């Protein structure tokens, strides 16, 4: 089986103790017989802890928690999503009091937020929260705490419980929470979302996705699948014959969570067709990639079909 390796940080890859090369966010692959149960060791820099695991059939059904595994047709992709830090000392990054809660952002291997008051909560945070800012806000007439780590926004209710966490490029607190979220798509799409707040949870009341630039002609099919994913006006990419089937089309494609470029092997097997990989969750950190292709007529999609 061809196995691709990705790492969110540059790291070296060893297989059965032998140095193979450097891996990062650029896909690199190795042909591996799963029956050999090869031991993979991945060691990053920056004083981070390395990880190790066996590459075998079990990995394709139950990957360890620090990996995301993507199953493709006769291939697999292994993405190291996180590394532990060798420094396990506790370091307080920032602290504030809010509605009777002591809210602390600290690092101990990773970055965490604790809220101690009437209740207790502990929330793992992305590394960007090593630089953090607190803001007390009113939302729907009730107090909330906005915790910023760069463009990442975490919102706590008055009991210190998380009610929202996401990357945003803008946020407005008032009777409702209005946020603008940026997607990594070929049209640089943005979603404007409005949430109602009842003191315990946020409920999405409306959303609108705007594509801020047109796609290039050779990647129209990627733009279409991304538009379906981000709830954009994907009917703009369809021929008149297909526009009437837009509701059924969502069921046909299913609940995919991202869109990816097919692998070199896919194009070698199927030729240069207009296809995209749609990523479907199978478990918490296990995904399956299914390929769909399109046919165009007058630069509009006239047919959509799976590619086995």
C-alpha cells in the first residue's frame, strides 16, 4: 500500500529504525506492506516529543489520538496533528476573574484554559492561545467572556462553560453573536453567521456564504464541491438540467467535511479527469476519501458521478 505522510511541524521520519527523510505539510509517500507491521517514528524539532506507531491493518481501523488517518482507494494518508512538549512545567499565561469564576490560560505540555467557580471546566486550546486576550462582553443581555488567541475566538458563559470556539475574521456581540468565518477555498469564501444566545448555548439562526473571487476555469469542479460544503450558492456552477436536482444532490454527495486534490496514483489510474476527493468521517480521527468527477457543458457542470 502507498502511505502518505504529513506533519503539521517539520519532522524526520524513520521506518523500522532507518532514516527515510523529512516530512511536513507537503505530501511524501512510501510503499509499505501492511503485513510487515512497520514501526514508524516521527521526530519533530522545537523540543517537541516524537511519536511512534505501527503501520499495519489496525492503524487503518483505530489510529492513535495524535494522528488523523485518511483512507483512499488502495492508499492511506497519515497526518500527525499534534506533538507533546517535553517541558511539562506549568506556566500561567494569563488569568482573570469573570462572574465569580477564576479563568486561567496556562501551558503544561499543551495550552489549556481552566475555569473554576460554581463549576469546573478544562478546555484544550490551540497553540495560538499562548498569546491571549480577555474581553468581557454582553450577548443577548447576558455576560460572556471572549477569549482571543490571534483570530481564534473562545466564548465562555457566566458559569465558565464553552459556548463557541472557532477561527473568525470578525465578531460582533449584541443581541446576537455575528461572526465572519473565512474558508480555505479556491474562491476565498466567507460565511456570515448569526447565533441566538439563551445563556447556555448558541443556536445558529442564519448564515450566508459569499465567494469573494471567481475560480479559475480549470478548477471549477473544486469550487463547486467546496461551495456545496460551505453552503454557498453552488447552483451557479450547474447546468439548467441539474439545477432542479440541487436538493437531491446534497443527499447524493452525503455529509463530507472537506475537499481534497486526488493523488498522483489516482490520475495514473483514471487519467486527467475533472475529479475531487470528498472526505467523510468514519470515526473521531479516521476518514474515508471518495472521488467524484464532473462533466462540463458550456463551462457548467452537466454531470456528476463517483469514480471507483
